[in-house]
């Protein structure tokens, strides 16, 4: 036993049922939104917004992340640091080879090959 009183259990069950109801309503909204004539970009944006809300509800309540603010912030900060590092990684490669552009040979004006066989 977890040591919770029947009132606490009822409160948890009520929250789960409310989240389930919200997910069901949002699923219906998603299906209804698919019939709207708002263009491809608008439809994708609306569908992603609804999906993000649904994913947040699942993560917060069913995965019990609502009380894990510190761990989530640490994870987000670490993710942001890695993202910035990976975005600048190609620049570090460019710094290693300054002033060495790719050489592109222009075709000859008379239509002759440059001696290479294709």
C-alpha cells in the first residue's frame, strides 16, 4: 500500500479522468481541424499546436512530470548547450582550413576537354 487515503486516491482518479476527457476533446478538435480549409501550412501549424498540448498533458500528468521542474530545466539547459555546440561545429572545421576554397575549373571556350577522359 502507498499509504494514501481514499480521498487522495479519488482526487488522483478525478485528475486522470479530466485529463482523459481533455485528450478526447482535443482528439476531436484535431479531426475537426483536418476539415478546415486553412491551407497546408496553417493545417500543419494547427495540428502541431494541438499535438503539443496533448503531449504536454500526457507528460505532465500520466508521466508524473508536473513535480519535476528542476530536472526538466536541467535537461532543457543541457539540450540547449549541445544544440548550440552542434550548430557551431561546422565553423570549427572552417577555422582549420582558412582561405582554401574549392577550385572549380571553367569549361574551355572552344569546347575541348581538358585532357580527362569521361
